[in-house]
C-alpha cells in the first residue's frame, strides 16, 4: 500500500506560495513526519549493516527477487497507472514478503529502492518525496517484521539481524507457514498505518479520508499475502522455481490494475467523486426505484459562488484545492446511501434517497453552512468560499432525472440571481438569506438559520 502518488494537497496551500520545492509545499507536520521516518530508516540501516554477515547466497536471492519485481513492473506498464485519491494498493508485496522471510532484515530496507526507482522510471514519474516516503514506509515495515521473524526462528535479535534461515526449516512446516502469514499480515497493517497517518496529516484534521480497508481492499491484501508467502516458499526451495511464480503474479497485478482503471473511469480525477455520466446512471436507477415504490428522493445542484474569481485571483491550482475541499466537506455531511458526484466545472450534484422537501431543504442548508465555514487561506490571507444550491424533489418538481435536474438547475439560477450563498426551490419556493418569495410560494418549516436541525444526515 502507498500514499496517493498524485497527492491532493490540503486546501489553502498553493504551490509556489512558500517554496518552489514540492516537498516544502506540503504541510509542516507531514514534512516532519516524513523526515523522522527517513532518519529512523537510515539509522536502522546503519545498525543492521554493521551486524549483518553478507553472503553470496543472500545477494543472489535478493537479485532474483528484484528481477521478479522488475518483470512485474514492466509487465503491467502498458496498462497505465490509475491515480485514485487517498491510498493506492498493488501486489508488490509478492516481492517484499520473500525478502522479509528469507533474507536478513537489512535487505528489507534495501529492496524498495530499486523497485520504486523502476516504478518511477517505467510507469509514471511523480513527486520524488512521495516515492521516497513510500519506499521508507515499506522498508521500515519490512525491517521490523523481519527482525521479529528472524528473532523467532533465528535465535534472538542479533541472530535475526545477521542470520539467514536454513532451507527446509520454517517455511516447509505448518507452524512456520502460520507464523510467516501472521508476520506478513503485520507488515501489511504496519505499512497501512504509516501511510494512513501521512494521508491524515496531509489532508488536515477537518477532512475525511476513505477508509483504509473496505471489502475490496481486504481481498487485495489477502491475495497479496498469500502470493508473497507462496513465492517465499518457492524461492526457499529453489530460486529456479521463481520462474513459475512470475506469470501468476504478473497476471494478478494486471488484473488489479485493470480493476483500478475501471474505477478511475467512473470517478473525477480532481475530487475522487463520481463523474457526471456515472452519477447520472446510478441516480437514474435510484429514482426509478423510488418511483416504483412510491418513495421520495431529492436532487441538489451545488455551485461554488464566484469560482472564476477564485481562479483568476489565486490560480487554477488553488482552485483545484478549493474543489477538493468543497467535495470533502459535502461528503462529510451526507449519509452512506446518498449519491454525490461532480457535475462539471464548479458544480456538484447530490441525490438524497428517501428525502422529502423539508429533509432536502435542511440537508442543503447544512451543506451551505458547512462549506461557508471552511478555513481556507492563501499566503495567510483568508479566502471565504460560499455555495448556492438548487433543490428539486421527485413528485413535486419532476418524475425522472432529467426533469429533476432541470428544476434544480432553475432553482440554482434563481439562488444566484437573488444574491448567492443560499438555497432555493423551484416554483417560487422560499430560500435562505433573503430570497424573495414568488407568487406560488408554499410555506416550509423554518430551518432555524445556520443551526443544524436533527435529521438522519447529522454527523454525531
């Protein structure tokens, strides 16, 4: 697992605002965190190097595993590399794990270097400090787990640092394989936690991240673990058996990349939200389901006020960060069943299944209030961001997605005409912040100003 290679910088940090070096554009906490890990890795490498007795057999095994990793990287290169926001998962553990289990721990600190150099050169160039962090995270995780593994089977810490397991000992016994699986699982957990902490620092305390593990991620990690232990067993029996291990590893890696590319085709690269075609497809299914069951559903169109002015004044890179910040803030306020997507430009769309007019109004008011309270600054100067929202409800303003989007768009246009930073309904429904009632106005419950009313979407 690695941190996203095309990082989403936190809102308010503008490249060039502090330094022309990309690493210095990161949050200070993240810079300190990465430096601490790098210093720890260098220190442990020095200690391990001094205690390790190098042998030709170890060097040959290490070289063979690096070659296997290189073949995997090269074999998957032509598929392209997706760049989802947050965490990236791969099957490079198929080559990390054998190094952890078969070689002295110092090699666990070394193997990420040539592998990530190949990834950088052969797949996609990206920020060097992110590559360094990912290599450091893998190296530290592998080193600590390798010390534990060799400490169990190699006669203590010094034996673990300097000794290599004899062929036919632990990896060909049931207890040995069980301990190897547990150690590799510990490697995955530790690496994931190191990466997740970096992502948390990078995103800031006010932003949420995708969960570290969902069902798909657990399946990928389990496959990676099983393949890595299998490759380690084959390599311990004979390095020539690695020849039959490479094709299945390569096939699994390509399969994983293909699934990630499919996911990337469904999402917006700047925000990680569903793109417009995917949102429309899924929203149409939900609305059809609501109509068939005579249920309710609402559509919101959210537009960032004066977004062009933000781009013109502060640059498009800052504008991209504003988009990400607004998307994250909106996502935090929605239920898991709600559907959020980027509609294009500075517009977002939300489907609220099961929501009537009052619930949709309150949800939209909460979104408006939360986005208006975001803390954004450029070079220490606060920048205030607001949104306008148009709301349409099935049955009241339309019976299919096209009608609802049209009604919500008209309501959004009305919100912008009457001063922005407000919520409006079609057909003259009253809005927030002084919207002038129309001739067909219908009374709605007072949302209570900026206070958040009690409804299923409240974040506790």
